C-alpha cells in the first residue's frame, strides 16, 4: 500500500504491496498510485513507439512525398521538456511537441526538413508563441512529406497552432507600445503556416501586418529578420503569383564569381524582348547560370554538395528567385510582347522549383507558373521561331513540375515531337541540349531519367 510516513519524497513515490495487511488505501492514495503506475506505462509505451518509428522513417533525399532506398534509423535525440527563453521563463513543450522536435534535430531525415533546426529554431526559441507556431509548421511539413507515416502530426499541428494563437492574443492585450521583433517573428510563422495550408487571404493579412509595423520602425529591425521576411515574401509570391514586396530591399547576393556568358540563342531571344524588361531578364538568367556554376564547383569536392545544406542553399537560391519574381508583366501588354517574357520567366521559376524544395520550402506550389507557361506556349507558337535547345529546356522543366496528368501529357507530347524533329534519340543527346541553357545533373538526373521514357 502507499507509505504513510512523512518523508521528503512524499507526493512523488508510491510503494505498493500485493497483499495488504491493513485497511484499503484511501481515495487520495489510490489516485497517487494510479498516477504513478500510468506514468510508468506511458514511459514504456513511448519508448516502444520511438523504437518502432525509427525503422519506418525513410531517408529520402529527393522529391518530397517519395521515398527511395532502405529506411534509415533515427538516432535517439535528447529533447528537454523546457527551453530557456528571453521572453518568458521557459518555453514548455508537451510529449507531442517533443516528438516533433525529435525530427527537427534528427540527422536521419532529408536535409530539406532539417532546415528548421538552422533557420527557424534559433529565432523562434526566443518567444513562446513563435516556438509553438514553428512546431505547427514543422509538423505540417512532416505530414505533407509522408502523410501515411505521420498522420498523427496533423493533430499536433492544429494543437500547436492553437497554442500559438492563444499566447499571441494574450501578448497583444498587454501591449502599450510598439511590438517587439520577437512578436514579428510570430506573425512571420503564422504566414508560413498559411502558405502551407494554401490560404492566400490569411497569408496576405499577416504579411501586410508586418509591413505596416516595419514601416514605422525600420531603424531598429535586425538584418536577420529582414532576410527572413524577404524569404517568406518570396515564398508567397512564388506560390500565389502575387507581386513581391519592395518595402525591404534585398539583403542577399550570390558569392563573387566570374560571370558566365549566356549562349547566343538565349541572348538573341532575350534581346528581342521589350526594352523595359530586357536588362532584368538578362540579369535573371545570368544569376541562374552563376548559381548553377557555383553549385557545380562546390559539388566537385566529395561530401561538400550544397544540396544537403538547406540553410546555405536558401541563401543562394533566394536572390535568384527574386530576380524572376520581380518580373511582373502587365495584363494589358500585347500578346506578341508578353508571351516571350512569360515563357522565359516561367521557365526560370520552374527550374528553380526543385532547388527551392531542397532549401527547405514546403510545399513548392508550381501550378501558377505551369499555367502561365502553357499560355505563353500557345501564343508563341504562331509567330516566334525558338531555338530547339531553349524550347526543349522550357518544355522539360514544365513537364517535371506538372502535377496533373493532363499537364504532363501536354508537355511530354510536345517534347516527343521536338525530339523527333531534332533527331534526339539518346539520353546523352537530350542532356546536351539542356546544358546549352542551364542544367545541374546531380539535382535533376533521377527525375529526368524517369521523364525520358515518357517522351
């Protein structure tokens, strides 16, 4: 039975015998016994759960939602129940949240999921609401990656999001001055969550709130927050087809490189564009080729590929993405002028889609750009003779990023016709044409191999 002695440990431990010789335990004692027993059962079950889960998680490093190779075992990671915070005494987490953090800090998952550890954890741990919202975003990311294995995390995401909202509302009630930068991070995480749920209205609302706050206090906003804001702004611009914000100037640039020279067919096509957009498009494709050359240069050294370092890759891909996203074509522009612009812009953005996934963005929504590319192809077919290598490259990135069977058939049928016209019979010949524009084999080799038989 429960010990009746007054000891320092009373209230924490319950000692039970199987054949009591005195009266039955009181209701309070039975409650204490039950809690103690259920606690041990819970620990035991969670230990089994983590053990079984480690054998079911795949270490896929390719396309989100797909797995390849043998499953990798997740190494146990010690996750504390509370984290130091400058905003409150502790950021407390429950067992479900600790499960999500287990994945955040695990090295067995694909690199693009581990971006939370390097990009978001350092800034979100400073605030309770931001931390809970980061967990909601990560749980949603995991669920989208492998819904059949992480279905319970959908419930965790909703719970963590609700906690973040509750804390944020309480925080606003007591605000008598300008909100802190930590709270701006909370709003930024809400925008991330809205993007994951494909909620354009909520995304725009949160981003507009940040712009309004920042416009009054640009002098005391850190460069790190500006970079994070710009990154999320680009994510929304890419996914929803909205104009990126010009409130915060770009703070990211590519490493200093010897600029490559665009191939003559691509230079000729860009030179035929409207003078107002010609230089911007030239800079966009120049940046795309510089990024490709830099990735290839680093990839030469064994074990140094940036494809497995999402945070660093994000710093490189972001400024290139914004070059293309800044090219907004007026809806009233004549088709003969707008079609080539849309054709080249959509092609560049679709090529960047896989790089954006590897940099930790989830989901990368390409439907808007695929539709734009299809519209431009239908317009350009009547009056512009395009170089076969450029056309094959644009059709290929369109096919790779199509999410519907109809769109895949649309692009594959045109690729098949172009291959017949140009006598492209082998995979090597196919790749040679792609390299005339820009093509990074380590990133696209597997997906191109799957696409080739379909064309």
